């Protein structure tokens, strides 16, 4: 080969190498700049694995349930992580992909990969067996990339096969009004049908053509579709993808017209102040009235005012009617709306108008109620909540640091001072602000929130409605939050029950929480602190997790409702999970007083003779018998409402070497808490038939020789535990003390699904059996096999979830758990 040819060949190679390097650099730059590359894929009419996972996840999970899943997937390379993580985790939970992700979800989806996923889906959901039948393509070329349009064709074919009772994804026509930016991190699209998350929403208006995505990529979807109608696939409160722009005339029903003059109309709809332009000037001014607005080409073409208003006492309200004194039952329009028109104008999402009061005007049209206008504040009683320190360790604070999202005022008996929003105020013990005594902190508008920067809860520094009162005490500073009882419940519900459990479950929790709070309010339990309750598990956990739309709606939809027995509001005890049987109140609390509506019951899924005969359910009616309870807890043959939850069954092994090192201090600690519940065996007194136990301070029991159940009561709960030591024998009374003494502090507890929990400071429940390991006559370890989480009295929260999943309504559920009760109202 000549030198010239060699040089040419070398030159060509260099060009190729440089080109490859340049391409890789460009790809890397694009990868670094764009994490969500789906728009580029849409231009190429292909779909990424991540996007396909996102779409498929909606077949089983909405936003709340998806985000509540434990994150278990493992990426082979941490750089694979991206916007799609929760969706990948969801499809793994659906059984569609492996737990270990070896190929990046950013990669394009092939025909073969798509077929494998859908085949797995068909195995999980047999009703999809014919989903391939009418597709316009096949999966023969397994290694080739599937087109976006083809995947959407398959996806929509899947949606048509989903049984009605399982349908999560639905088609909606929406009119885009604007954006809700109350949450700085996640925006929501405000439409005439509500507010929707759209963080990962794609627009697939023309799935069979290449889209000019450059137009879309640099614009927010709200900006793109502002004042336009769109057709979209939605799942709950999330838009899955947009399918088309609607060209039809849009009618916005029952809008609150703030003011209309000339061509300008200011309206309020779904919590959004909105200005519209009319195609023609208005014939006359309008203001503060309900109307239907017709829109074409982003302009108002017609306004139909609804001026007729009726007023009267509300006697009854339902999902589709309101009964008004003097008018009878009046049906509700399909787009019936509720507005609070006093104070700050707002939209109310609840369908439950306060019964027994005349605080609402009703706008009627064509024989139906179009809108309800709440004209007065609800007369709810206030509750005073003692706020504990971080981790709920003490009532007393060394220093308080606070701020607000609005201008706020700190006042005392003699003076007051306003502070701008965001300013931090530090109040130490003995500080200048406290010299005049008790001080109050509140926002100027009474609509804002006070944030305590010196307290941390699950979500960070909590924000509080109402007023904060601060008083200097010899032991430290006390903080009391005073606010309406109903608003207090907004932040109790999410702190006590996951809001993704669904609205019916939250209604159950709301009525229980209100009943519980009302009883303690009337009892004046913490009067020495100037409060009714505190914010810890000692009462109801409050504001550990902040209020949200679902918790607020559940409270409003059950406004004022409480559980009553013989005309009196009950103490509605509840707990997390049962072992399959609840217990009776007298066996849990030290006073031992029977409460007629708190009786133990077997929680078999159906209380019919046929069902109860299966699995010998009748044999489990009396679980106070040791052998019967052992069979019940070990064999687990009966289906109960709590059966599917992880805390339904658990086991843990405790070594005596470990327990011997802590038992003396544990017993001494519980003795200090209540000396009548930790008893020491003394010599038998004359004439006594068995050993006598007395309250004696505990120093040391020596090495543990034996641990046994002394007494088991209704539902299988252990009420008396006997601990025999080489020096002393101790009788531990009440379930809480037993759970404290045998807490697996340094041992692993294994739950029903084989998941492990470590470092528990309290045994999950006192519903357990004990198995002992003895070597050469010496106790080496005990294995506890039990069920449930909590004290076991009253209502099981997970049981409620299972019952609502079966379609049981909240009032029926409450009657199930609280025998002989009915629903009452506290604001009559």
C-alpha cells in the first residue's frame, strides 16, 4: 500500500473516531440536561420503558396509593434513577418487572419487552386474555422498538377490558382555568371539574403522527391549554395524558360571578380567581351572583344568571338532595357547588351542608339547587391543645421560636405588636415578652398559620391554625393551641390514619376522633395546663402529619357527627390492627370499669352462620382459654377483616441474657409510673389459698427463671404476666406494662409478610403466646407469637380499611365496632 493511501486511511479513521466521540459528547450533554427525555421520544414516535411503566401503573394505583408503597426496587446503577422511580416501583408491586432493575427505564421499549410485560399482566388479570386480538400490529420483531402510537393503541385496548369495578383510569373533558401553586414543589391544574396533578403528564393529541414537541417542551401544560377544553385520561386527582383539544362550546356551570362590567368578567370557580373576556360587552353590570358561563374560542359568548335564592333550616342532606324546612326535598344539580361567601371567599368541596341550622342560602334553577352560599361561620366549640416538645418527650419547652406565613401579632394583657410575615421571633424562658404574663400569637387575618420552628414533627416544623398561647411556668414554657374543634380534626385524621385509605375510612376516623375529642374537652382533662388534650398518643396525635384535602373533606362531610350511647357521647377508643378479635375495655385500663359499647368481638369477615362454621370459627368465640388462643394465633385459618395486614401476625425471640440486663430497670420504671400495677409476691398470709402480691419497690429480681401467662381475658389479651426471678417473683398487670416489659428493644420482630422491624420500645400488642427454650433446666430464651398492633379496644383502623374496601359505609362500620350506639350531633 502506498504512503498516500495509508495517510488517507488514517485520516478516515481519525474522522470516524472524532465523529463517534462528538456524538457521545452530545448524547452525554443531552443526558445531563434532560432527565425526562420523553418529549424527544414522542418526536421519534417511540416510548421509553419509564413512560410505559407510568401508564401501566395507573391500572392498579392512583397517586396516593402509589406513593404509599414501600420503595423496594434496586437499580443496578444508581444513575438509572429518575422521574419514573415511583412508577417502576409500582409495576414491580404489580408483578410486571423484576425487583432488580438492570436496564435503565430511560431506554426505549421494544416489542419483545412490551410483550413480556403484558403477558405477565394477563396472568395477573385474566380478563385481559383477548387484549391482543384486534391490534393493528404484532410482536414478531421482538428486538425492534415499539412505536408510541402502537403502545397507546394497546394501552387503550387494555382500558376497554378493565371491569367497571376496577376502573381507575377514566376519560374526562376538562376546561383549563389556571394553576394552583399553593404547593411550591408540585403544581396542579385547576379545571372546571377540579384540581389535577400533572407533574409527569404527557400530551398525546396526535399519537399517530410526529408532534411538534418543540412547541410544548418549553411551556407548562397549563400555559399551553389555558382557557381551552381538553379531553384527558385521568386517574383520581392526576392527569395521565391529554388526548385532544375540545372544539365544543364549553359551559362552566354555577360559577360565582364577583363582578361583570363591559367585556370584563371576574369570576371565582374551584378556588381560583379568574378574569374572562367577553365577545361582546355586557348589557348590564352583574356582581355577586351564581351563573352559567358559555365560552367559545376563549371568550365568553353567553352568561345565564341564576338570581333565585331560598333560605331555610336544613332538615336533611344527602348525596343528591337537601331537605329544607318549608320547601321539602330539593334535588341537587350535577354541577352543584358550595361557596363560602363571608370573610375570605372560598370554594367548599364537601357535599354535607350543616343540618339543623340556617347559615346557608340556596340558589335554585329549574327545580334544582345549583349552589349553596354559606353566609355565616359555623358555630363550632373550640378545643385547647397542649403542644409537646419534639418527639413528644415533655410538656415544657426551654425556648420557643416561631414565625408565620402572614403578618402576625403577639399580644399580652397590656400591649400588642405586629410582625411581618416570615420574621422569626424567639421567646426564651423568662424573656421580655413574657414579663406581663400569658401571651397570645395569632395572624392578623385569622386565616394564616403560625409555624413553630422550635418543634419538629414527621414533616418538619408544624404549622398551626387558630391562636397560640404561651405561658412561663417554673418547669418551662407551655404552649396551648386554641382552635375550632372541627379544624383540630383536620390535622388529627392524617396523624392517626393514612389518608390513602379512602374517604369512607376517613369519615369513620373523623367521627371517632370527634367523639374522642369532645369527651376529653368536656372532661377538662388537662385543666392544670389550661388545655383539654395534648397532641401526643396520650390523647390523639395532632399535627404530626399536616392536614390535607382528604382529611378536611372527611371532617366537613361528617360535620358535628359523634357516636352516642344512651344519649351520651362515647369515648371512641381505636387502635391500628386487631389479631382477629377485639377485647373489652375493662381488661385494658387499670380502673377495670366495664363499658357496654366496648365489648370484644370476633372480626370474621361475615357474621353469618354458614361462614362462621367454616374454619370452626365458633371455636374461637372464647379466646381467654390458653389452648384455644394458641390454636387461633398459630393456625390462622379464619379470615378476619385484619387478615391481610402485616401486623396481623408477628413473632420475636428474646434471649434471657438480654432481658436479664434490663428487667430490673424496666420493672422499676413501670412501678414508678403506677405502683399498683407492678406487684411483688410475698409469703402467703394466714388463711390465703394462694400466694399474695403486694406493691413493693423493685430493686432486683435476680436472674429470670420463668415467664408465664397468669391471666388471659376476652379476645386473648394477657392482663397478668408472672415473671419468676431467682430473688423475687413479680406480677405485671395491664397490657401496656406487659408490652413495655417485653419490648424487643434489641431484637428483631418478624411480621406476617416476613418483613423485619427492629428496636421497638413497645411490644405490638398483648395478644400473644409464649414458647420457651430451656437448656439444662435453665431458661435461655422465649419466643413470642402474637397478633395485632395496639390495645385492641374499640375500632381497628385497618379493619375499617378492609370493610370500606368491601363497600360497607361509615355509619354501619361505627355500629359494628361500638355496640348499641347511634350517630348524634354535638352542635344542636
